[in-house]
């Protein structure tokens, strides 16, 4: 997602329960109030940016739990000043040329999410300067796997999107193999089980967060 249109913004606001927000000289709250205005493109971007620092962090029960845990930790133990640059703490394994794009994306995250990414996630990527790599065991953290062949802007957006998935999703079971995924799809098709709506909603939420966090 590189832009958000009026209809998509309304979908976001509906998912958040039509939150209270100042818009110009107005204070909007509730469906009728939000539908009575027509934000321009730059105003929609600003609205998403503000939602991404507040309401969207708690768009799922898991996000609410992670945010509350972060606030409790921050209250109990304030961070040191100055703090180490977050990219130096990110467990990234792969092509070093990817680091500048990841550093910018990491800094675009709200503090609770950036801290979550460096504390609980590991990132792997290849395809920028190497075709692959072999290494020892990787940390048992929440994995994010990226394609290094992407241009920096797309790489940053993809990283934000995948961090959003990790922030909003329940703890996932061990990763399935590609063969297991193919087999599961075949079973779903044979039984007419359709999970596409749930999958698409998860993708939409990750897109909203990635866009909001990257909005400048």
C-alpha cells in the first residue's frame, strides 16, 4: 500500500470503532461525524500516521496485550539515555547492504513496536549481494524473512508489513514446510473450506499499520 483512498480510510476507522480525533477545527467521533467530512490525500495520510501511533497499535487483542506489557515495563524501568541505536540490536542475518533500509523502517515504527522487533524478532534476508548462505543455528525468536532483491523502499515497506503481522498475531505454531502448506490448501479445497476472508483481514491490518508507520 502506497496510498489510502477515502473508502479504505473509512474501513480503517470502522475497524477502530470510529475513534475520537481532532480534524482541523473539528473534533470527530462516531460514524456520522467521520462520514460528514472528506479528507484530502495529505489529510488522510496525517490521520493514518496519528492512528498508527495510537489506536492501530491496539487493533487486535494481541496488539493491546503487547502495548500494555510495553507500557508496564517502561513505567517500571525507564530506558537508558541515550539509547543504543536500535538497528545495532536487531537480530538480522543476511546481506549487510539491506541494513540501511531496515534501519529506516525500524526507526519509523512507534517505540513499542520497534522495541518488540529488536527484543522478540529475528530477521533474515538474502538476494542483495549473496544468493544464499549457510550458518549455525539461528535464535529461537519470531522470524521475519525478507527478499534482499527488493529496492530499498519496497524492502522497508515489506519489513514494516511483516513486523505488523508479528505485533498483531497470536503466537504462531512452528512454521509449516512449503509442502505442508500445499497439502493444507488441497485439503481445504477438497472440503470447500474457505479461510480467505480471515487471511485477507490479517493482510489488510498489516497493510494499514505498515502504511501508518511509514507515513511521512
